[in-house]
């Protein structure tokens, strides 16, 4: 087993080296390379690779965040000094990055230091809602647990209409009357009825909503899911098919149809739908990943390996594909042609 893993790591290193040489300005290539070394237990190699990634991609927030994580993983427990140094270098180059300022604050243990970092961030990005929210949350954290729980409960109650279904019905019905309502109003209306178990009213709202907003994929998705709940699988298929005519780039609709076809007619039908989906969306990593996992579920490991190689060639910068590859640690065959 160790020999297999070592072969996988060597094969992965070859693939990653080729990827970083071909795409030195692509952050995800460096991140994936560093994570491969980390998985192999070579933390110094991981640090050197991600440092090279910072040099090649100095304006990539993701690379600096990864460098921070690896730096802290190599340092002593509860010490964030190495990570702080990395983030400081990143902020010198990208001072308008909200994510980097938030990470800088998270690395501080003391609330006063957190507040100081967030304030500095706001000096650079005064219109950042996220930074202001963090400052407010930090300030209110000093309140007693009882007061905080009460405030959170009130906030949730005021924001979550599903706690008061009859009131929600009234508000949403009024919104639909005023100019017909938005697509989200129709969606939320159907959700309320679904929560109450009113299947026919839910279906009626979805049907009416789709007449007004046929390009809103979530309504088609909800209609298909409604039919699936009622075990009307052919009707569900019709809903997904109709939705895809209006929304051919909706990945959730494609994936729902794939799952349905796999359950109804097996892997051959699911494979055909996935091929059609990829033809319309050739550079979508979720579809490639779904195709790979479909083959794996049915024991078609060789086909899955070939699909993974094709996927990484079509989507060389996809984080989810590189992560899936590294997690599986399966040696990949070379792609001919």
C-alpha cells in the first residue's frame, strides 16, 4: 500500500511540475503542488513551493492565504508569528484585500489587537461591509452571553419568515400582487407552502412563477424536486428537461437530471446526460467531477482515471479537480494526443 502511495506521489509531482512550468502565473497550480508535498509529509518542500507561488503570483490572495496556513502548520502550536509575517508581506502587495485583512485579524489572540488590525483594514478599504461587520461583532462580543443570545434570537426571528408561516404567506402574497413579484418572491412563496405540506399550492406557485420567469433555474429545480418527493420520476425528468431548454448553463439542473437518470436507467443514461452537459459547458469542473465520480460508483476505475486527466486538461485551474485528484492519490495515465 505504501508503495502504491509513493508511486502516486511521484506521479503527482511529475504532473504538478509540468503544470507549474506551463502555467507559472496560475495560483491554483502552486497551491495544488504545495498540498501534494504536504500530503507526502514534506513540509519544507511545501513551504518552498508556495513561496515560489507567492513570487510568481504576488497579486493572488489565495496563494498568500495558503502560504500563511502552511507557515503556521510548520510553526509551534498556538504560535501564529510565521503566518503573521506571511500575511504582512501579502498586505504590502494587496492592501485592498478584505480576505487578507480578515485573516490578519484572525491570527491575533487578543481582541484589542484584532480591533487594531480591522481598523487598519478599514483605512485601506473604508467601504468594506465585511470589515465593518467584524468590527461591530468584536465590539458587541463584550456583552454578556445572555444579552448576546437574546439579540441573536431576535435577529433570527426577524429574518426567518418560516417561523411565522401565516405571516409569511401574507407578506409574500402582497409582494406578488405588487407588480407580480420577483422570481425570488415566487420561490419563497413555494418554499413556505412546502414547509406547510401544501403540495398542490406549492405546485401552483411554481407553475405560475415559471410562466413569469422561465429562465430562473431554481423554480425548475424545485418543480423537479417536488415531483421526485412524490415519486413521480418521469414528471421530474420532464421538469428538469424543460428547465434545461431555458437554462442550458444551469449546473444544478444538469446534476439533478444526471442523478435521476442514474437511478432510473443506470450508468449508461447518466453518462449520456453528462456528455451532453459537458458539450454545452465544456469548461465546468463540477460536471467533469460528477462524470468521474459516476464511473467510480460503478467500478469503472479506468474510465474514471481517463476522465480525470481530460478534466484537468480542460480545467487546469480548477481547485476542486486538483483537490479531488490529490485526495484520491491515484496515479493518472498520460492523455494521448
